[in-house]
């Protein structure tokens, strides 16, 4: 699903240079040539989806698919089942094509190669009960850089959220520079539309007094119109030497939800991550209670805080 794809992309595992016919073939020697730095989860809005296709290209979507339900002559897919089992991409539409369901179709591409459908494409009626229920794009990327270093704990990404029954929450993560680097960007998952995020970087956090010190830099505050994954530029050059600790403070404000904090957690039947210890803390409102930090992770005294925070640091090695 799109959460898995975003986790895969944001941790720098791909994308890989694909086969000309299909991207589902195993690559014995894969080559990564770029980093996808952002994801957007687009709502069920046909007009918006059409505009996104025009502006960005193909849109990831999900549907219920059985090969026998594709008309072998017209390549139109028909179903009445309200269920999802398959991912495809939408590459266009036809507002005038008439099918058994009505007028209008989405033009979709499958992952089955050129011999499937009409040279790899088929048609989904606008009236399909599942199409557009889940949509995503990955609109921004960075060129692959062998000198880049990515710091993160959330290998499996965010699926759940956490909060203190308020629209605001702060997260804090600790990293140690493994070489001489400077911080270029801060990345985080965002699980709700219209979340406002903001980041600061510090060089020390006293776990006894729960006080942050050694302010090093910040990002601009960004209003995330859609859920997804976002990277924020750091406004100052933040240089770190090998062995230096650094702490990223991230603020989340959601106007329509009370669990704004994106987390990686164990989910039965879905994910079983390796949760870290003594690396993450959360605060209900840092501006009002600057020392009210709760340790989260596998050794937290609160079972509900057994999770990692979904906050990453994008760094470049210093020569």
C-alpha cells in the first residue's frame, strides 16, 4: 500500500532503475538513482485527481481486481464488489467513453507488462465502487548522492498516530553523527490534512532536568494541505562532527484531529518494527510545558508509548 511505498522511498531504499516493460521484476544488482523526498495522499476528488495527473503525472490508486473481469475486447474493467486488493496507477481519463456502467473512464496502467490489457493499459469506469478511495503521489525527489547520510528509526514508516487529546503535540528524537556532516533537511510523516509542522535542532537534552539547550537552527513552518510525507529545509547551516549528538524537535498542529504525532508501532498482521530505547520523547505542548517530556520506546514505563517517532534527518558528509 501507499504507506509501505512511502516508508520504502523515505528511508532511501529506492526507487530502482526499472525494467522497460514492468517494474515488478527482481533486480539482482539494483541501482538507486534518486531519493523521493515527499509523498502526498490525495482525497477522493475526481476533479483534483485529473489536475494532479496533468501537473505531476501518474497517480497511485487502489481497486478490486480479477483478471477475468476485464473485457478482452474493450479492455474495460467491471466490478460491483466493494473491496480493495490491488494497486494500479491512473495515467489519464476519457470523459466521453460509454461503458455498461455509464459515461467516463479512468485510463489505468497495471504492473503485468505490455501483454496485459491494451499494451499494459485498461479502463476503469468512473462509477467503479472502489476507485479513488486511496490515492497517492510522490512529487519531489533529490538526486542520488553517495555522500548523503540519512538518520532515522522508523524503518517501517507511520501508519498510526498518537496525541494527548489536543490538536498540538511535540516530538523529540536523538541522533549521533556517524561522520562529519551538515544537516540539510528534516523529514516527517504527516497523517492528517492541513497539519502544520515546524522543526528545530538542538545539540543537547538533559534527560534528568528534561531541558533542551544549544539551539542550532530551524525550518520554516509549513502547512501540509494533504497527508503524506514532507521534508523541510533547514534555514541555517548546521555542521556536526563525528560523534556529536543532535536533537530534532518537531511540532505538529492538526485542526481536525487530536492525535497529530506520526509514529511507528507494532500492528498485528501489518508491522513488527524494532523499537529503539532512549531515542525519542514526546511533549503535549513544549511552549507551555518545556520540561514535560515523556520517554517513548521499547523501555517506556507506559505501554502506550512503545513506539518510534517518524522524524528523519537528511545530511551530507563534510569533506
